[in-house]
């Protein structure tokens, strides 16, 4: 599935600013530049859900793209837990894409980062 399905339908809807999110070809893009911290957090979570949709459909390439987009949005917030979740999801997509050698060190780093949250 390329950009049809949920992502395609979301791309044709208007965002809160009255612009069309689909102009960039990806749902959620454009919103993060003028959003507050809470709105960015929610946009990152929603973009993560779109990535999950693609992941569970077996479309790991688009899932990874959505997780990357969500990470870029989440990087503008102080919420480290959400960022870690997104990094784990991106690593899972990489693993599903067959990049195990690159993912193992990433998972080790993520475990160390998660331990620092306590």
C-alpha cells in the first residue's frame, strides 16, 4: 500500500489551520511548524498511529517514514518517553525491513536511554 488507505484519506482532509495536509503527500506535515508543545505532542502520537497502521499492514517502508516524521515532531517537545517509543517503533520497522545488524546497537542504546528515565 503506497499512500492510499488511511494515509491517503487523511491527506485529503483539512488540518486545524485550514490548509490541506495532503499537499506534502504525507499526513500531519505542515501542522508541526505552527503548533504549540501540546499540539506537537498529539501530532507526533497521531503520526505514530499512522505508522502503526502501516506496520501492521506489512508496509514497513511507509511505517518507518511515519515514525521518522513523528520523531521530527516529537524532537520539538520535552517528552522523552514519547521520543523513546518512536525510536523503538522505527527500530522495529528497520528490523522488519531486514536491517538487523544496524538495529541491534540501536536497541542497546534505547535500553540504556530508557533506564535513564527512572
